[in-house]
C-alpha cells in the first residue's frame, strides 16, 4: 500500500490527480501540495518520522512547471536525501523525459492524465517498493543521537551536548561547537538521559551536570554557567540542582 504526495501548482489538476490516486486500491493515502517548498517541508517531516511513521511518504507524483522550484529542481534536491521517496513526473510537456529518467524517475505520465496510464505508474512504483530490501533495524546507539542537516545524517555524541532547549515539539541540542534541531520533545530527552546526568533546570532547559562550570546566586535568582552561556534556573529546580552538583563534586 503506497503513501503518496501529489505536487501541482494548478488546483484543478491537483484535485483530479488526487481523485484518481485515491481511487486506486494500491494507494493507502494521497495528500496534495501546491508547490515544491511545501512538498519538501512535508517530505522532511516524513523522513524524520521514519518509514513507519504517521507522515511517511513512499512516492511523489510531481508536476514539472511550477513557480519557484520546478519539478526537476525538486527531484534533484531529493537525490541528496538519505532515503528519498520514489518520483513519478506528471506533466503536460513531453520534452523533459530524458532529464526525468536521468534523475531516476519511476515513470513519466503526460497530462491530461488517463486513469489506465496512472494505474500503470502506480503499479511500477508498488513493484519497486516491494523489490526494495527492508532497511535493517538496529538497536539505537545510546551514546549518540542522529541529527538531519540538509539531507545528511550526522551522529552527535551525547557526552558532547552541554544543554538542551525546548522549541515546541522540537528540541535544540547545544554543543560547544554547534546546535542541532531534533524532533523530540524535551520531556522525552529528560527521561532518556536522566541516567547520563542531564537535569531539568527550567521548563525550557536541560543541562548536562558535567558541563556546568558555575552555580550563581544573585538577589534571589539562580543561574548556571555552561561554557559561556548563562541559563536561568527556576525556583522549583534550584534545590535539586544544587544538591546534585554538590554530590557530584564530593563524589
């Protein structure tokens, strides 16, 4: 069963394509995007959620002539992703087929789209996905956390993270050299890394005790110095933090 994203800046064409895709029994879901920027945003979310996540996308049905990034530009960008979805071009122009297949397109469907021709493209995509060996599942590495940057996955050592900042449903991981945004709530990281010495000091911050250089008390307010960054400590967390830091230094 395919999870599909259709991309077309012309709404009537997009609605017709979605209608035909949703009528195909091999398509479990079909959503639409009106430009490449919106589509790339959705695909990035899909990659973050993983192949079995609720926002996963298997195939993109992609128009070529669109304002801003056109379909060929978008397909080129997708080749840089770690696990890009399959691409089927759906266009009124015959002259780009060679470029499309150079970009590893599954199929090249001409408008106006016929039901039978689209069904053939869906069949090809489904067969390709069935023939693709599953990605091996490994136990997560407790010492590193994967972060996505421009389609490249990097692995950041947990011991290098000085503090973590909540940003909505995301968390920003700070190291001495850089920061990285991951789609993990702060509460999840707090629970996962408690045994590694990460402590909640504020509703928006976790700190790694090993990276705390100073505990400051000034006119009733408490803060910690992490490298050159000063972070406020809320009253409800101040006593626990002080006790943990004292226990750490006294062994």
